[in-house]
């Protein structure tokens, strides 16, 4: 099937198999490997992307479902900017990553949260990130990073 979508602000058309998952399209066909596959069961959140502005687990979404929509991956967060997205910078400055496997999903989830709630509390951040698992148990610095990133995103407006 031929589908058309906006990917990281750029319109594309691509052929996909009807049963292809969005994560497979991104990683295998479009070489956007920042979106990770951690569990294949929608449990870990490593595959989070934004679809029409909201975070979705791309390992459970068919690529054909994205037809006509807009997808943003972690590669698109800082698109068009000379530097990192404020949330990416906050993760860097606050040591919000360890092995880095969960980081793309954490970043995409955090940006979605801050889009909905520009000044989240620690409890709100922890509740929001429940669907994102860190294998290195780095949650303390991830939460610090999200709070710092939220402040930086507010300041950037």
C-alpha cells in the first residue's frame, strides 16, 4: 500500500505492507533508528513517537494507520535548530540517561507531557512516565531532567 504522511515536518510517500508496524517502517525502511524496539508488547515505551501531536507506542500501531497524519520521532525534536531541543539538553545536563536505550521514548513522552502541562510536579512526571521503563533504574535523574526540560521549554517560548 502507498501511504503519505508528514514525518519530522517533511511530507513523504512510502510503500508499506498492510501488516507493517510503524516502528518497522521507521527503523527498517526509513533508517530512523532512534525509535527503539524494547519489548514488542507495548510495555516499555522505548518505541514512543508523536502521532498527530500525541505520544503513541509505535510497536502497536500499523504504519497504514499513519496515512494522512503527522509523525515526529526523536530525530525530529531538534529539527531545524542548531542545537539540541531543550528537553534533550536537560537530559544531557542532568544525567537523565545511562545506557540510552530508553532515552528516545522518555524524551518523546516528556515533550508530550510538557505540551499538556508546562509546569509538571515531580509526582505528575513520575505518573506520566509510568509507561516508560528504564532498565538502568535511572528514574531519579530522568525526573530531574524532565522538570528542568519543562522549565527550559517555558523559557524558550
